[in-house]
């Protein structure tokens, strides 16, 4: 795919709409075609390369990096190694952040809470994750993830854009660019953020985590905010009634149409359409946010936090509402896992706030028949060290540092193998021992499930064909059906 | 576009465009089979991209090398791979198509596209001509331009300057005619928006309409080129290219004082600094003999990069990220090629090697910097930096300093006086008060001092060795390299210093084939929306070919060397930016109407032939400026500290997690709310919410993006900025042009769009006014709430319902396509 190709499609579309301008209205025409099932609201720049397994994605971003040692990577042998040094042979392979790179001592801190077996397949997970345990037969747990980054912003940027340096298109931008939108009333790519209640985690969310890079800016994620207006500038100005606005838009459209007749520039037609879509969003977004309309048993699935604006639980429920209304890509960004010095208290609190809603989203999509073609991805930038950061004797002040050489994530739906555990790590949850999955491999696999060959979805910029996976990545066949 | 394309596209329309395109691409390929396939431009790039990973240089999987003619024909272990003229007997073709029961090449990578396969097949069938490297035609952009002869045209009367001869020659070749000249009102609005980024005032329009002198147009051009807002308008694309922002980015996102550099740019454009000097000072101002403060500030260009102050950031890794960024920004900006590929391997298309990349990086590797900014506080300024206070700031500091010293002296004297400072007892009330005054004077002085600009600049004070980094990994240094310009391009003269100053001089030397073309193209792009080379960021082998190469070369040489006076051309100095711009905007090409017929649109949708003027929406930064200036709110002060205009109240809310400082958005008050968008504080992590489609200023961006989305519509319909401007515009016409509603509405329309509206247009806008009047009269509270939007004070003598209703009509005017567009 190159921009020239894209422009040709754009021209086609414009020519088509342009010709219809004197007759049937553009928006009306589009929805007519849509209802007849022969045109999507806005076609992607790419036909799927092969039959897709999934058409929607929800990313549950666990910012700050949860400890795989405590939550997913069950190593009973660690208990007896409590306080013993991690061998140099194990340590030497991984790069560390400057916070612990100069440490001389690396005493093992075993998981701080017990593990338990869950589901028919008996997957071991932390006892702090009973709800995810409850859906363990639906999730594909990957214990052999590894990444190039050891610090947060580069790590998040790497996972979500394929490069550690900001400026490349995000995964969601690539997906909506490639596949187009499925709704006219809501954005195709929506981002929502939440932070831990005590704001103990210093991780911030930058808009390049959902940026469009060198793709046209319309592919960037639209942030729905927890507080204030959900979408910037969504509300009419104070004092202006919806009726007055409606009439105003009609008159603007009439004047724009006159200009179109005079100047012949199809961009004017596009503007008319976009103003109409803006009006639709003004009703569809508030409607989306009215979660009180959900039945009680659904609200209860997501837990009591669902009633708190801006909470992770509420965002999970909103994600489901978005996905069922045609949004293609939802990115929930939660910050709270950067437990360098407060593992003992925060690990449990983060699990409490994210475990139930994450599991509820999977179960809710499943009961609506949406899970089959929706990828739910629970992931983070990296994992944490098995050795303690701080004084091992002081649980109130110690934790774990960043670790990029191995960590765990999980995916459900969209053709990912439920009830399957992939990969093995060494005895210290420190290096991948079997079946490594690099960040680019995961990106390739996710695109594959969307019907996209990651080597063929390219965009020419600065004379180079860019990909989400740079020049790397291979589809991990073992984790998909 | 070939006729085959068009038929396919139109018939299938939007319904199944992709299928149509695939079919069309086959057809067009089939029809090009007769055309001679050119090895260097068509085949070699395919081989480089898909085969050289395993079949080039020392890598010769299966004994096969495809990087030279002899080896390719000799083939590998399995015998010859190519038989000239006989595709069926060429195993290479079978392997890339996956025939013959062997794995399809390239193994492990996506197969070649059908188009590429057809191309290779055709090339073999045509005799597999593989010219020696020495005979290979050099890519056009690497050949130094010479001024081509000015073509003759049939319609010589249309020509205003040499640009027109090149453009018209092309138009005539296509059997078309140029568009008629745009009407005068459109012209003055276009010129004013293009040159100063503001619309003309009603008086300026009238003056131009009334001026019947033959050089009336040129007078306007000269007036605008001398206007100090010219530098602001020109600075905008340059700031995008320089990834300028007011903060470091990343987790701590500390504020910086780089605005001093931004002011340098505005002033340089206004002073018409020659482009060679503009280049030298920004790349190496610090290395000039007896460098002035301004020249050192100019070198801040290469310090507008991101800085990662995250807790665990590895300084050396970050320092290398910064070095990569400097190479990228410099090569994109001056050479119009990206060197990024050569960070990990020799460039696949362009003649740049890894050695070239790291030799270029060596120029930037002597900066006394750690790679990470220091911690703490609001400002995080990484070494090296200089103090750059203005004279008035220095004077204020001196004042505050002496105020503190005076108070300090007073306190010290009183301290010694036992009457006021008795031993073992509380000091006298007057001493206490004096101490408090001293403390607050000290705080005032320290606060003021902390906010005085410290500009990050370049310096070569820490020479380092530079190595080729394997796969771009700073932990894997290879061979040592020294500062050298890319080997393929003409070498820098021996007397140039071997440092950034030499590099800068080399960019603007007459032997450099790229710089003048790249910049003539970038300036062209400002006025025509698209460059003559559409890929303004890439002039390399993979670029979009120039639509009018002779015009590009003529402009480049004209720009680089200036000219003596001749027919249609006045005398100009080398690298004269205003002269180049003047030439462009006084051409007949520029003065055409932007109206387009359906036939012409179909023929040339992108306007590459320039048989009409382009029509494009102004950038959002300028849209805001338009609203401010037409409503009378604009504070047109030039330069200075960034300001904080309206943003949704919790825009920086997400950043508040960083407890080290207060991240509440410090919204400006009064006149600072209405500065031009150029001066809006640009936080890298959260760009201003209402500046849509803008570069996010993290990486170098030399092409603007203009899209149209519902979110943009919501911004200009609902943001305080536009509602408040509407209220002030309404107030202005009510106070200054009191009369009938249609009359006032027509006036407001004229202020925004420069032309008088037609009756039907006034009628439609009056309909909004009438409905709004009815609604606001019935609901006074709504009207009052609507009029309360924005900090500016409303003239309370205007009846509420009327004012609110006219505000609604003005808001509609600002949201017209025409109001946002330069036509």
C-alpha cells in the first residue's frame, strides 16, 4: 500500500460522491448503500489479505508493568530460594534500568501471595486473580513475552507503535487505516484512560500512544475522557439548543453546497459530510455513556467500581458498549503497576481494581456472541525482576524493578487459543527458556487475526515502506486456532 | 493516469473500489508490457528490497549473488539463474513465483507482488539488460541542477515571469489552458492568508479594489512581505520541521525556554536572512568565529529534540537516540533524504552506506551532554545551555536584585541596633516587618531569575570518538569513523572545517545538488499545497518524480545563485528567500482562479499540472488566528514567552500524577488569551486540544496534513475560541454598522470572507439569526449563558437576544467552508 494508491481510492470515492451531489445527499447515499450491505461507512485502505478471525480489538493496557513473577509465571521452586542470590549466569543476559543496574546483591523475593489452579485446564494464576481465573479456559496465556525496552515510555511506545521512539502510527491507527470503520456515529478508534485510586503510579499516557504518526491524522485514536466532556468540544456551547444547532447546520450545509456548485472542489462535499457526522456524534456519544441503562446483573458483573467515573471497571463496560456499536478498536490504558517500592500493598489493590472488570468484559462479550471475532488483549510494556528492589526485610518499602527479558500477557477471543499456556521461562522468571514471543511477533500475530499480513501492510513515507513490525516479527501459530 | 485506469475506477465507483483497483492494476500492467523496463529504476529496487538480505555481498545463500551482473547470470549451486530473453528458462522467475516444487522466494518473507513479478518477467523477456554500475544513470536529484532554458509557449501574453513559461509549457503540452485570473477580492485574501496568515481587513480589500495602477497587486505583495507577521507565518512550517516544542516530552515533560530560538526564526524570516546564513547559523552558529548571542541561540535548532527524564532512563542510550534524531532532522531538512535506513544497514535504494550515516552522526557527537535532562522543578534544561535574557529582563532582574540588597542592608543595620534587636528578646515590630519584606523580595527575585530563559544550544566542547553501531545498537560499536559528508555526493572542499560549520557550508555550497532544490520545493509547497516534488521529505530514488523538473531546477538555481535583472525578472541576491517568494506569488500561475470544472478535476485531481490555483483549508493554527483577528480580539504582539489560551479545563489532568510539580493548566488572562497560535505553549505529551491536524512536534515533519473529520467540526462549532470570537464579531457589527439584521450579517460575512455575500447567502444566514432571535427572546437565560462564554467583556448596552442571535449567525459564518479555506 502506498499513499498514491490511497489517493486513487480517495479520488474514486470523491468522484463517486461528487457525481451524486446534485441528486441524493451524500450521507443518505452512504447509509443507503450500507443498509443494502454493499458499502461500509468508510472502506479501509486495504482489503484483508486473508479471511480475518477478528474484526474488533480491545487492548487492556496494564501500565507500569505488572509483576509476572507474582501473577502469572508460577515457579514453586522460588519459595525455597527466598533471599538467595539470583545466579550471575541468569542475570547476565538481561539489560536493567539504571535504578538497579548497579546493584551488587540480587536476593530472590518469591511471589508475595500464593498461586492457585483455575479452570478445566488447571492454569496456575495468582490467588489475587480469581475472576481472571474464572475465565482461564477462554484465555491464551503467553509467559514468554520479551521486549527491547527497559523503561516505560519507550516500552509502551514500542509495544503500541513498533518503535521505541515516538512518532510512528499506533497499532489502532494501522488497524483502522487498513480496515476502515464500521460505524458513522462513533469514532473507529477510541481510547480511555484510568489510574490507580491512590495515584501511586507515576506512569502517564501520552497521545502518541494512540497517534497516527505519518498516517493521515484522522486515523488517530479519539480519547474519551473520564471527567468533564467525554469527547473534547462535544457539547454545544452553553445556551445553544439542539434545535438551533440543527437549523444552523442545515443552513451551513446549504451555503457550502452553493460554494461547491461554484468551485467544484469535492473537499467541500467532504466537509458537509463531516459536519453531519459531528452532529450524530453529539447524540450517539452521550447515549453510549448512559451505563445506567444496563441491567443490574451486568453492572454487577463489572463490580462496584463501575459506578465511579473514570474507573477501569467503567471503561471496561464502555468498551463493550463501543464494540457492539461498531467501534473497531478500543484501547483502555490503566496506570498502576509500577511497584518499585510498594509491591506489598499495591499489587493487591491493582488486582482488586482490574481483575473483575477484565474478566467481566471477556465474559460479557462471550455471552453476546462477540468474543469470537473480538480480540481482548491484556498486556503491558514489560515485567518485573524476581530480585527485590529495596530492602528484602522491609515489605512496606520494597518492590521489583523493570524487566524486559521476559514477562506474561494474555489474549482472549478473536481466534486466540483459550485455555492454552505458551512458553516457558527459566527458574527465576528472568529469561525465556522456550518459545520466545517478541513484541514484533505479537504485533504480527494480532494483525494476522485481523486478516492482515504484517509484511504487506506498509505505508510509504520518506521513501521507505514502513510497517508496524519494522522488518521483524513472525506470526506465532501456536497461540491461535 | 492511463485511460484504462479511469474507466475501471469510474464504473466500479466506491462500491468495490479495491477489486476495481486490482483489476485495473493488472490491465495497466498488461498494457505496459510493450514499454521498456529500466533496470536501475524498476528492477534494482526490487532486488535490493527482497533479495539482498541473503544474496548480496558476503551473503550468498545457495552460492547466488544478485548484486552484480556477472554473478547473477552465472547463478548459484543450481546453475544459471537468468537467461536473457527467455523467462521460461530463468529459474529466478520460477523461484519468486514458487513454481517447480521448491520453496517460494524470498523464504520467510512476503512474496513479490504480481506487479513486481510481471515487471521482472518483462525485463527478462526484453533481454535482461543489466547496465554496469559505472554506466548506471545517476538519480536526477543527485545531479547538480543547472538553469534550463526558458521554454517558449504559444500564449506568451499570459506570462508574467519565467515560472509561468515552465508551467504553461506543461499545460499546453497536455492540451489544456490555464484558468482565468481570480477576482481581486479572492486574490488579496489569498495573498494575505498565504503571506501573513491573517485575512485582509475590509479597508485593505477596498483599497486594493480601488487601486487601478498597473502594479497594484505587486504593491500588496511588497506591503505584506514587509509586514512583521510574515515571519510568524513562515516560521510555522519551519517549527514543524524542527520538531519545536516548549517541553521535553516523556514522563517528566519539563518545560524549556526554546521559545527564544522560535523568536530567532521569526526574526530571521522578517529580516530576510539569506538562506545560506539561515542554514549556517542554525546548524553551527556556535562554531562561528566570535559567535554572537543570536548565533548561539540559532544553533538551538539541533536542541529541539525530545529528552527522556524517566527514572530508569539509561543516559547513553538516550544520548544515542538524540544523535539519531539530529541525523534524521538534518538530512530530511537539508538533503531531502532520510538516512534512517542506514542506521542498521546500507540504504536499500539510495547510495548511502552505514559508514555515511555514522560519519554524519559524528558531526553531532561532540556535545557536552549526558542524554538525560536534570531532575526537579518546572524547567528541565539539559546541558549545554546559555542565558538569553532580553535587555528589559536583565533590567528587571537588576531592579529586583537591588530592591533585595537595599532591604538586606536595612535589616542588617537594624540587626546591629540593640534597641531594635534586643538580646534574648523578640525583635521590634519594625525589624520583623523589614525581615518579611526582605524575604518576599528575595522570593520575587529568585522566582524571576528561575523563569529567565536558559536556551539549550549546541557546542563541540566534548570531542568523542564515533563508531558504526551494529544494527543501530549503541552497545555494539564497530569501526571508528570521522565526521565526513556522504561519500556519494560531491565532497566538501578541503578548506572547510571538519565540523558542523563545514557541514553547514557544504549544504549551501554551489556543488551541493540537493539543498536548493529541497528548499525551493518546500517554499513552493507553502503556496501551492503540494510541492513540485510531492514527497517533500524525500528526493531520493523512491521519491515522487517532480511534475515539472525544469521548473524545479530553474527555481533551485535562481534561489541558490540569484540573478541579474532581465526580462520579467529583477536583480536578486543569492539565497534571497523573500525574492523567491515574491517571484512565486507574482506569477500568473499563482494568480489563477481555484475554480475547477468536472472535466479538469477528472483529468488532474491533484492539480499537478497547475492549470488552476489550489484551494485548501488553512491549518488549524491559522483558523484560530483568523477568528481572533476578524473579531477584533487578536493581540498581535510578536515574540516572547509562550502563552496559555483556552483549553478544556482538565487538559493536562492526566499529567498531574507527577507530583514533582503542579501540572494545572495555567490559563492566561486578558490579552495573552488572544495571541497568535504560534505562541501557544506546546506541550509535547499533550498537544493543544483545538489545534487539529497539527504536527505533534516529536519528529521532523516537512509536509502538512489536512484531513476533515467530525472532531474538527466539533472544535470550530463549540470551542470557546470560536464562540467568543463570534460574540465579539457580532458586537463589532452591532456597534459599528448598526442597521438591519441582513445588513449587519452581510458586514460580518465580509469581514471574515473578504467578499460581499450574495443576497441568497445573506438570506440563509439571516434565517439563522431570525430563528435564534425567536429562541433567545423566549429564553433570556440561554441567551445570557451563551453570551457569557469567553473572558472578554460584553458591551451590556446591546440587547441580549439580539446579541446572542447575531453571535449564532457569526458562528455559522466562521464554520463555512469558505471561511476556513484559502481559495
